[in-house]
């Protein structure tokens, strides 16, 4: 697959280097991540953030490895850390290259040494391996590597007074047991020396900027040591929650070869050859993981901090699994959420990865039916469709009759919902930042699409679909009249009622209306669909997605920054979301009659993300961007639906590869 290479011009200073981050996953929800210069700037950074099998949530176990080379009294430290008032050591000054192809590699060049360091994770194992290839032009040099460990939730920070470790050491490594019940094993072909100590007051710049706790301590149990020979020496360090005491250099190198092969196989199976598409394909892999409680596949909504969300999983499913022909994974994801459907609602999310689900969402179930329809379009899997049909009926029946959270169909066939159930769900304490209680335009576009999709799929299964057609006709007969705003020539975002029962129509220009054009089944006449796309293009389109609110609205916030409250205020009030471009591209091509010019316009728009792949999360796409120029990225460095929808739109709507 295509790789990304950064030179010293990309990280000339500490401040430049910490803006670029990398992340790799293990297929279990665990990951390794840091900045390209090796400085941890988040509580979420670490070389082994594990997803333990019997413990909901993810745990930081190995924060970093501090390497130092010494020769003739000179010591060269490759690590980079931030402490109060200082950066020390400044190993990034020796860094000449960062390469992601497909896993991260660093090239350091201190004096007479060239150090190549590779990091990869073993798929379906909470194991990170680090390979060193060190060339020395002089004899007698000594290598020491100091592991900095921890044992905490990846959301939190640790102080030495709150945690203790015991260790069982031998020359090949050490097994650490923490006082809070987690185990970390370290092994190497270097010799291990026990020398326990705490390192105090690390500072995490990103957390400080986000208004969150940003200082912590890490435990160093000892160090690994070995002499370098003249020429090239090769070493490894492995970190795992399991037993790795028998690992050898040859085994670790073989594991690396297998992981590279697995990545190359993904590219081969996708049948894609276009370079930008292959870059996006590589970014999709980390999101597809096993749900610890069900054993089925699910989707991590975003790295580093999100768990699996129903809405995000269903929206992302076509791009993550169908476009790259990972049909078994798609089936497993659908099965996972289908099995957890309650009262017609699939889970909104699992607050602790592997924990119990919560169901406060109005749109996830409607996106489920859409995703099932796309799955069938790609696979023609009648058997799975038949097995899942009961869930489709269950969802529609509950929405029609009414279910939890005030979700249900009114006499006008349109769906209403209670507070904070759509994707615009930010809250500050109990205050809804973007209140959307009532009838939302995209929810009813999804409701109509779900009914028509069910009608088509039910026909293929020889089911009686007359009630679905009748309901869809009812929705269509009322949608346009209720939601069309002749003053703005687009849709009202929300129809609600005040305390007296008086109807209120929200005329704010938001991107939700784009789904009334982009979904497979829509209700509006062509001229009104074109008017919606024109309005969205004029007021909401940016190079990296759609604004969540037009900039002329008094509630508009153009920068997503600061502490939790200021970020929540901006989250859906102007902040740009890349995932919305998927629907925009489809709608734009549709209303421009799939012209050659519309194809080239959308190709240029989507390829604009190529430069972003080297800007924030290396090789991936951020969760959000500022609404104002220059559109700085923010939020998660790697967001599932950002990657999935840009990838899907590029392959399906630009390259034209679709069922």
C-alpha cells in the first residue's frame, strides 16, 4: 500500500512535531499512538493501550520507551518529554525521517549512529512489538532502553502515590503486576536489569489545551541493555498482557512480516489500485474490532477516546467494509447490533468499550436498515437478509407504535423524538446545546428511506410489504409541506412546539437537510433537491466538510478549541464535520445529473484530503475542523465516519466502483 514519508521539515521544532500524531490498532480496540517525535501529549498516548478481555474500557500499560546510546562518555538520548517549563530530553533533534508504510518507522541519526525503529501490533492480541535496526560506525557503543509503564484507564492520569508495582524479572524481561490488578510483560533479546524508579510530572500539552488534567507520573521498572557491534545490530522489545517470555528476534520479525502481509492482503482483496483510494483504505482497518462481550465485529467510532457507537457504525459500515469487500466483517457488525436491538432501538453506544450499551438514539436504527440495504446491494446475501428481517420489522413496528425516549410516529406519519437523540447531541450538564426535540428533517428523511428500503428487501423475501408502502406514502405526503422553507429555499431543520403547543419551525441553515437529497429513497421534486444542494454549497461547504451551522447565524462558533464547555458550544454550531461530505458528494452529483463537470468537481474536493493525511493524524482523517479559515483540525485524530464516508464517496461516486 501507499506510504507516507515525513522529513525534518515536518518537525523542525517541538511545537511542530507534537501537532502530528500516529495511531495503529490491534483489532481488539487496543492501540498504540503518540506524536511523530515520540512526545506524549495526551493521556491517550502510549505504546500499549490494551483492551483487556475481562475489563470494560481500555488501559494504558506501556507509555513509552526511552532509548539512549552512549559512546566514549557521550550520551545520545532519543526520547522527547515535556516537563514543567522544559522539554527534556530533546531526542527529536536526532530524528531525520518518520515513515508510515504501513506501520510507523523512525530514523534517528545521532553522530555515528543510524537508528531505525519500527512499531507494530499483533492483530487480535494486546501485544506491541518494537524492532530496532541500529548501525554504528564505531565499536564499543552501549544501548539502554528504559520502559516507562503505567496501569490506568486511558481517560485518566496517575500519580505515584496511587499506584504500585511488583516485578518478576529474568535476563530476557520482566512481568509487572500493578496494585490495581493489571499485568504487563516485557521481553527482549537485550539483557534486563531491575532498577525501579518513578519519573514525575510529565505534561501533556493537548490535555492542557483541552482544559483537562495534564500532569502525571510513570513507573520505570528497570532497563534493557546491550552492546552494539560495528555495523548493524538488531534488537526487539515486546510488550503484552499475555505470556511473551519465549519471544525471539526471529519470531518478532516473522510477526512483523505477517502483519505487513495482512495489510497488503486488504489492498489486494479490495481490488483498488488508485493511489488516493489505497491511502484511505489503509486508514479504515483500525476501526473494525471485536466486541469483547459479544465476540462479533463492531466499529470504534474514533481514536483515541471513543468506543463503539451504533449511529457511527451504521454510517461507516459501507466505507469500512463494503467498499473494501470485507463482507464477513460487515455481516458480523450488523449481527452484533441486531442482537442488541431493544424496543426497536439498536445501541447508541457502549460507554465503556465491552460494557453495557445505552439506547438513547433516534437515528441509529434507521441507519441500520440503510446499512443492511447497502450490504445486500453489494453481496446479494439472501440468507443473512432473511435472518435479519425480523429486526427490520421490529424497528419499524416500534417506531410506528412508539418506543422509548419519546420516539414515535405522529398522525401525520412523521417521526418525533425527545431531547438529544440525534447526532447533534452535545450537552453542558443538563443544558442541550443544540436542542432538537420534535421532528427533525434528517430523521424523517431516514424514516422514509427505511420504509422504502424495507419494502424493496421485503419484496425480495416475498413478504407482505403493503403497510410499508402505505406508511412511506403518508410520510411523503406531509414531509415537503411541513419542512419546506420558501424564504431560504431549503428545509427547516426542526419542527417543534412551545409550552402552549404552538408550532415552531427552526429556520437555521444546517447540513442535516442534505440527507433528504442523498439517501437512496427521497421525497422532494428535483428542483427543490437542487435548491437544497445550492444552499448547502453556499452557506456550509468548506474544503474539509460541511459546517454544522451557517456563519451568519448568531449562534455560530467558528473555532473548536478550549475547554470542554467551549468545545461543546462549537461542536454542532459551526464546527466542520468531514463525514457529511459523503452525503454532499452523492447529492451534488445527483442534482447535476452526474455530469462530467460534477465528477471532476467532487474529485478535486475529496482529493483535497490528501494533504490532510500528513497534517494531524498521519494517514487518517480528523473528527472535526474549525468552521473558520484556515480550518484547523480538532477532536479525535482518526474518526471512523470521516474516513469511511470520504473513502466511500471517492470510490463509489468519483471512481464509479459500486454495485
